[in-house]
C-alpha cells in the first residue's frame, strides 16, 4: 500500500475548520484508493505563537523537513495584529517557510464552473463557459523578501520605510520554466505581466522571459502586459488569458482578483513548488488555500472547505504523482458545488449548507 507522508499545518481561525474537513475527505479517498496516510499535525502562525512562543516553531519546521509535502491551512488574524510586524504570523511563518524550502513557483488555478457562472461578479454572458485560467506567481523574490527592509526615523524627525524589489535573471528564468510547463499542458498561450514602463526589475523580467521562451519554447504564443492593464483585462474578459506569469506582489494582488472573478476566494487553491525533491523523487511542495483565515466567519461552521480540499488534490498531483486521484477529488468538488450544495459564501448565493455538509457532499460525490 503506498504511504503518503505529509505535514499538516492548519494554522488559525478557519484554518483548522476547513483542514478537518479536507482530512476527512482525504481519508475517504485514501481508503477507496488503498493509500496509507502518514501525517502529523503541527502548530503554525498564531497557534505557533500561542503554544510555542514562535510563529514557526522549530518542531514544526523539523516535521516539514521530514515530510514529502506540506498541507497548509491559513495563518494570521486580529489576535496577533498588535505584535511587532516582523513577529506576525504571515511574516514570521508563511514567508519563512516559503523561503526555507525555496518554494519559488506558486501555481493558482482560477476556475469557475460553467454551472456557477452567475457566482462571478462578471456578467454571465461574458463567461458562457465559466473561467479556466492559471496564475503562476513568483513566490520567493521581489518586494516581500528584498533587503533592506527597514523603518527608520530620519534626523529631521520624519519616518521612512524601505522595501526593496530585487530580481535576478536566474530567478526569472526558473519561474518562466514553470510557466512554460503549465502553458504546454494547456493552450500553449502564455502572458507575462510586469510594469516594464516604470520598474527596472520589470525591464529585466520582460527581456528574460522573452529570451527564455524564444530559446526554450518557441512554439508558445507569448504576450506581455502591464500589470495595471492586466488588472483591468482580468475583470473585462478573463478568458483572454490562459496561463499568466508574474512577480511576487503582482501575483499576490492579481490572484485575489482572479479568485473573486471566479466567484469565490473560498475556491482558490494553490501549489508552491521549488527545486527540492521529496523522498519519492517528486516535487516537495506546500499546498494551501489562498483565501486567508477569514476571522469574521471563523467558528460559525460556514467557511468554504473547497479550496483546502482542492489543495489536497494539488498535493496528490505534484508531490505524490497521483494524477488520477487528484482528478477524482477535483471532479467530486465540481459535482458537489454544481449540484446545489453550496457553502455560506456570499458569492455562492448566500445559501449556507456549512463546512461539514459541503465536505459530506464531496464525499458522496467521490
Ligand atoms: C497569499 C497571502 C500571503 C501572501 C500572505 C498571507 C502573506 O496573501 O498567499 O496570497 O501575501 O503571499
Ligand atoms: Mg494573497
């Protein structure tokens, strides 16, 4: 019986709620497929701060080191907002985890099933077939990590903060390679998004992507777009994109926009991959919903578990090479959400069946 060894880091607020359901769905699939799940649950984020005094406890990092993949929930929230910025869950747990494992490639599928076209803020007639696009976000460079990153009081008493945007050609090339692979598996269309009319890093980005694609994937249809225009095009006509690739902050912003256009942040899963191989010789990765901890609905049992469940599918695909099982989960989610079982998401019509009932419907569809 194949054994899947992974670390489970539920995190804060709705994190543990949706994780419980994702694990229940996973256990069901595993039983059907004859897979053994070998996982341990560890604190991260606010839970790490509360229970270990640190957002990324050493024991949690050690568990991740010993695993073939990380199934991540979400971290952060009002409870820890008063801590110094550098100690807050997002900056002290999630970002260091991404950096530690060099998870530079973040893959976020933007999917809206045709049956749910009315869940999108875009007029249904503009998206008759729903939406199916992919965001490839560079995840370990740019403004989120560049040094210096400081706040200082100047001699004249004014206060100044600095974030630094740095990109190396090699960093751009490796994320371009990820984007090429994604585009090849789909419609062979790639759009690179930057701000090359203003930023030096974007000038390098555009030149590097152009040269790298010309050399390694000339069969792809490559286009470039400025990020402000891309933000507009994404709401105007999302399916003009197929795969788009962009730097860290632009990807952070555009992926939230993409999720909203696709009807719900509660449906957006993501895979973060790097160069590290796991004990199976496959990609070690971190798999997480991209929607955050949603403190406003935590504890009510209405959070949408779909993104967390779809993150399990991504983990099966990328870290365990179990494509068929991944597709089974994705198909079951699609069946469940298109057959009237919807969560409390406002975007899904406000018809609340709750977190657990949603997972039940997915299990029934498996
Ligand atoms: C995301 C999140 C994170 C990010 C936060 C929680 C640090 O918004 O994964 O998109 O900015 O990358
Ligand atoms: Mg984000």
